[in-house]
C-alpha cells in the first residue's frame, strides 16, 4: 500500500521553516536577496516590499539540504551523475558528467515537506546545450511539480511523479513557445465547467528566448483553484486537480485512499525537473495561505502545509 503521510523533515532549519508556515507567520521580514545583486542597505532590509511579506526561502543557495533526488531507474536519494547541484548560488540541473546518451533518465528533486495552500515563487532559465539523446520535446523544457505523490512511493522505473506540472519552457529560434503551461502526469483538472483530460495545455505567456531569467509564481488553493503567473501576469487558471483513474500510478494512489475517498488532490509534494536540458533555478520561496474552514490556533490562520 502507498504511504500517504508526509515525510518527516530531518533538518533543524527545515523544521523551523515548517513550524513558521504552520503558524501562518513569516520566518523573515525581508525576502532573500537576488543572487546577482549586492546586499541591500540596512534600511532597505527593514522595509521589505509588501508583495514579499510572508515568504520564506526553501533553497539556501549553498547546499541541497531539504531536497531529495529521484531519477528513473535509480532508488530515491541517488543524485544520478551529480545532475542536481548548487553552482554560483543557484540550484542547477547539469549534464556535464553525462558521458552516455540521456536514455530517458528523467529526474525530479523533491522538497522535504508537502504543502496544500500556498504561493510558490521562483526564477528559472535555460543554459547550454541539451544532452545527447534527450527527446526533441524536452529541448529547453523543465517544470515544477505540485500536488505530487510522495517521492518514496514512486516506482524505481517511474518517469514522472503523479502530479500537476507547471511546465517551464524556453523559446526556440523562431515561433511561439509559451511557458508556465499545464501538464498532467496521472492527473486531470477542471477548466470552465468541463473535466480537461489533455496532457498539456498552453498558457497565455509570451515567448522567452535565450538565457534570461523568468519569474514564475504558482498560487495554490488546495483542491480548488490554481493560478500560474509569469513576470507578475496571470497566464493560466484551473481548478479541482484530481487523480486520473486511467493512469497506472494514479490507480495505485486511488486504491491506497480506500473506497469513497474521491479523486481530488488537496496537496502534495513539490519537485523540480531534470528532463535533459541544463537549467538553473534561484529565489525559490513559499508563503502559506489560510486554509478555508481550518481551525484558528492562537489567532493564526490555518497553515499552508499539508497535514
């Protein structure tokens, strides 16, 4: 049977983070500085931008503490060919140690704590050349997976976690190629009044070419509404994320839930993808949102961490 409880957080720093998120209050009064910018002056540190209040960093810029890799064909925790690493203050997906073709060894880097109601912010960019043997569709292609299955329940040969994917793309030399799209490995969503069963759905974003940094925000309201933003603009909205009974791995999750549990996903793991093209992430941070109807504890709203 699949494990359904969240994985414990083994690190003191992450325990402090999740405690703060559970209390619904910010762990820091200022947002983490951009890695390519000088440290702000002391008076600026005391006056954070209003739209950054409540956010906490989930990447320290120095290590992969709190993150666990899972690659197709490898056991959980194996960082295949040192693909995920920290370089110059960013979380990098690197293929310089891949001396053989890609071979469909898809990777995901899982954050230690699952969440339900939250806002996730990050910046990403693509760099370098796609590794030999990477599929054509994976050119300048990565993603952040939300509402995902627990990493420890993935099969060794499983390519992608059952999840909602915020697909991150870079443009080709010509033509449109949107980003912050929706892909649905083992899942479906509702758009308008209809169940949407297409695997990938384009956003309304512009096309971004080259190696510029792109800011993405995902606003998640449990099993209700999910919103994608790119550089501050809404590019896609949908609701009722749910398991797809047609999918092999989703079926296992449905069976583990038991009869009458339903298909809706109200939370889950967060992970970053490695799909054969080098890319970088920075300024990964999260803010808990109140849970509607949740019990108020000590004057604080319900937490954004999944129970």
